[in-house]
C-alpha cells in the first residue's frame, strides 16, 4: 500500500498543470468502464426479469449479505460521500453530527419495522399500511407520501451529479443531468430490481474502497488522526473541532436528529429492499451488515473532510470557489493526493453512486405509482403480469424525466442538507402511518390518510417557508418558519392526527383483522 | 392482493381454527410481548445514547469543547462512540433474535401444521 500511495503522490506532483473543469480523459475512461460493467449486469438481469415480482423485488432471491451491501449502497448516497466530507471540510465538527444521525436510524429500523415490514408487505411499504385498511384511500395517500420523499431525495442526488460533472468532465450541467437520466433508466427499465441491486453492490464496494484509500492517503501524508486535528486547528482554529451552529438551538438539534433517525424508517427505496430477501430472518441479518458497513463509512469520512480542509492548496477558500455548498471537497482532495488518475477514480465512483442511488429512487417512485395506484386502485388488483410490468416501466420513464428536470433549480445547496429535508418528509409522512399500522389495533383508514397527509403537507409547507427555500431559492429577505428542519413539529402532528382521527372513526373490520395479521407479522406465516 | 389477510385464510382454510388458537395461546402472546420488550429496551438505549449526545451539544458546550488531547475535543470520541454503540445495539438484537426468537417462531409454526 505504501509504495502504491507514494506512486500516487508522485503522480499528483506531475498533475500540476491540470485545471478543474477541463475535460479529464482519465476520469472519463474510469467512468465509462464502470458504466459498461453495470450495463453488462443489466443485460444479464434483463433476461431474468419478466414477472412483476422479479421487476420490483428481484424474485426475492437476494441473500442477506448481498442485501446488506445493496442497502449500504442505497444509503451511502452522494449526500453522504460528497455532502458530509464537504460539510466537515467547510464547517468542521458539525458534519460529524450529520454522520452520527444518519447511522442511528438503522438500529431503530431494525427494532421497529424491519421484520414486520418483510412479513406483511409485497413490493412497497404501502402494502403494510394498507394491509387491513381500505385499499384505495390508503394506497393513494401512501403513494403521495412516498413520491414526495423520493422526489426531494432525487433532487439532492441530481444537484450532486451536476456539480460533479461540471467539475470533472467539462460537460454542461444540463447534459450531465441527461446522461445520468438515460443510464439510470437503462438499469431500471431493462434490469429492474435485480440489476439495480447489483449496481448498488458494486458501487458500495467501489465507494468503500475509494473512501478507505482517501483516508489512508490522508493519514500517510499527515500522520495520526491527532496530527490531522492539530493541523486543522493550526490552519482554522479550535472552532473546527467544536460543535458549531448546527446544534446550538436544542429544538433545532432534536428536530434534525429525529428526521435523520426516523426518516430512514420512511424511505421508500430502502424499505423496498426488504422485499428482495427471502424472509424476515434474512431481512434482519441484512440490516446488521448494512449498519456495520455504513458505520465504518461514517467513522472514516470525517478524516476525508478534515484532510480536504488542510491538504488542498488554498484550503476552504479553494473548495468554496469550486462549489458554494462545499460538495467537491472529496474529489478535489483526490486530485491533490493522487493526481488526475485518482481524481478520475473518485469522480467515477461518485458518479456511479449517484447513478445507482437515482436508479433505486426511480424504481421506488415508479412502484409507488404502478403498484399502489395503477394495480391496486385503478385496476382493482386485476391487472395481468404484462400490464403490471408495462405500467411500472411507463412510470419509470415519467419519474426519470421529472428527476432530470428538477435537478436544475436547486443548484448550490449542500446535498447533505437537502437529503436532511427528504428525511424530514419521510419521518413525518410515511413513518408514523407505517409504525401505527403495525402496532396499533385501533388504527383506522381515516387515521392513516390523516396521518400521511398532515405529515406530508406540514413538512413540505414548513420547508418551503424556512430559510433554505424561502430565502435561498425564492429570495425573500427572511424566513417565515424559524426551524430549518421541521421534523419535530410535523412528525408529532402526524402521529396526533393519526391517533385522534382513528379514535373518532373506529373501524371494526380493521380491528378484527389485526389479530389475524399477527400470525403473519410475527411468525411470517403466509408472507410473500 | 387486494386483501392479504383474507388471502391467508383462503390459501389455508383448514388451518383457520388453529390460527386463532395459536394467536390466543399464552406462548404466542408471550413471544410477541417479549419481542417488543427487547425492541423497546434497545430503542430506549439508542435514544438515550443519541439524544443524550445531541443535547450535550447545546446544554454542555464546555464539556463538548473540553480537550482530551492536545487539540482533540471530547465531542470527537463521543460522536464516534454513538456510531459504535448503535452498531452494538443492532448486533445485540440480531444475536437475541437468532438464538431466542427464531426457535420459538419455528416451534409455534410447527404447531400450526398439525
């Protein structure tokens, strides 16, 4: 490793003349190799993907370890990699608060929903919410909550990809978005969940390898983490190692914490992965694998961020000059440490990350429409296999076009922060209904619809009126809602709405089914 | 798929009575309540760990800023500690479920087939 690292460092010296934003052929070739490999997988998966169960759930044939890697792949998005390293580079310790918050959702997912979710559902989390309630209203509400979450999440990924491409390949933002859209659509349309899963697995391995290599190179250059911190303090002051503005206000801190922790339990593209494994036991094991991999990633990613702040010539000012959100810290650090080849590798990995995550999100968004609304509501569950797969593919194309179009107006926002907002919607709209439907006997159809709609409208409304959107996007001078992250209010309101409305509109049939449902929830009897 | 609960009954009509018996058996009730007890205890530990950490930031800033090395602040090992504890709690649940929950599930499922 040492001589390899030195070789990379010497390459960095030669790369002096390279300017960011020029077309980088090494980066392009790495990128094309990765895309080629994933398309070969898609071709292989396409031959195995004919039924709707294969399209949405990879035929339930994915092993626990594979699913763990794919979950980690879905979760370690551009937000985690580019966003957190950038936030640590620019703001220091506050980036670590995001990293811890993003991990603690996994144990909560395990304790509260993973196994019941696997046992009760078929393709989407709405299957669970609607299990014993009236299908039409609950499916429509769940699809609204699911699609909103996935859209916000996708916007963050698209912002990441646009910046990255601008930096790496010298291609205009719009073209970059279109390339992401086309390749991602190929994965989803032809390969379905099986291809998407394998793309995630490959990407998770590449990303973990890339970040490990960056960390090792930083530590070779600086010494121990202690030496790195000393250098950070020397350059930017002790403040970088102290919690800053992010969690100064306790309500703000708890609100962000709730969103990061419980938002995971309402992310449609993550929840969907639990249907790819054969049973609840495999679902449980896959959470443990994912938690281990993601935990490792979040422990080392701050080193990359601090490394970027002290090792990149020009430091924070240089990072900020490239992208106001700080999202390019990790790729620029790679250029500094390993020259254009390493920059090419890291950029290709980051790009593959975005492609894979957007593919997973698109599949989740499309299935919310095609499975929950088209098959269950419009066709009253009488659609043929062929019609189901066709609807899923049409929805995929529509969602893909939306994803590309929405990537444009949100430029310049930190992607970690944007994803924080998506989590807030997930925690407010999807999680309360999902959880109450599993554990609370008296939860009724009206209660579910009220909970989802109150959570979705309140979180989106409060985000729109908060500083980020009201001031940052619309350009008003001050925000109407003081909280940056609305979760503490919107999630509580969603629970209250669900409870109050359920008590006011008791549903005897749903309560009777609750007992029958238990056998499936806890023993897996009758699970699909 | 419109109504999965009914599907179960339709596929296994003869078992319906014993399904009710199992659901009402003390063993099954104990299993369900144990499952939630374990989950809730672990969740409580997770909440204490994570929100304890989050609230230390605004309420005990001096503690978080206190130096444990030359420049390293208390906040750094605490942040890493939260991640490690979260993983350990997940592992505890998996070990419990594999060793206690699953055998009991298999036993109850075996009774159903009779």
